C-alpha cells in the first residue's frame, strides 16, 4: 500500500512540474491540449498522439540550433510532440525510444538517440577530442570540463525532450537526436519507434507507437 501511495505521489508531483512547462501561461489558456500540425507524421491511439518532425533541411536546422546545429556533423534532430487527451497521466520510457531506418534491401537498423552532452561534444569537436587517449563518447566515465561543449549544451538542453510524463489534457514536446552519419536521406524511410508507454498510476501499457518520418 505504501509503495502504491509513493508511486502515485511521485507521478502527481512530476505531472505538476511538467504541466507548468507544457501549458501556456495564465491569460493564454486553452480548454484542450495543443494539436500537433496535421501535416506532421503522427500515430494516434488510446488518447495519445505522437507526432515527429524531422529537421532534414540544413537552413531550418541552423536557424533552430545556431552554432549548436547537430546536422553539421551528420546528426538528425527530430522534434517529438506528445499530446495526451485523457484524464490520466501517461508515462513514456524515453530510454527505449529508437529510430528504425529501413533500407531498400528490406533490412533495417535500430538507432538509439544520443544524449545532449554527447551531441554537444560532437559538434564542439567534429574531428574528435584534442586529447587522443579518451574515446569520443566515453561510457561510464566522468566528463571533463569543456567550455566549448558546455556552451552548446546550454543551447541544446532547453530544446531536448527530457520529460517522461505527459500530464492529463496537456502537450509536451522536445528534440531527440540520432546519428545518421551524415546521410539525411535515410530519414525519408525511417520510423520513430516508441515501445514503452503506460498510463498512471495503474501502469497499464498502451500499444506501441510508430511514426514514419517520410511522406505518408
């Protein structure tokens, strides 16, 4: 019983924080969550709409990210919009979201999204770090101070999707970043795959969401 109460309290607290970020300020109220543009690729069922807007145009990405533009080093930014039309919070497991790239041969490849810190580091040092010893993206090691990369993190972090709970009747959005190794044409036949979505506090799983990034 105590565990259930604790989980419910944590979910409500997270909703309060995300709700403040996801909804317009007082004086610009809306009765319903903002609707993602109908022209965007999206998947909608069970009261949740997932829309994906891939930034494949260089000028558009540069205008959005400025000097932190990840397209400059072959990383695809995808703006994900999550619209909850239900009366319950919905939890998204961000860690399991992937980009599935489909090839003409019929095979596919699943790509994990890249954390903001690693994107910033790659943009700041496109030819690798000046120190030849550490790997480009060291795993499990504390990051060292990097003024140039830190400045780019300041630009990218507010734009990234980092909230994993969509409050009732609310919309949240933010970017996820995927390394396409410079071949942005792959986005045309790629899908954003979101397998782990549940309602709170019951933890009832929803069917997976899959959004084709190219023309529908």
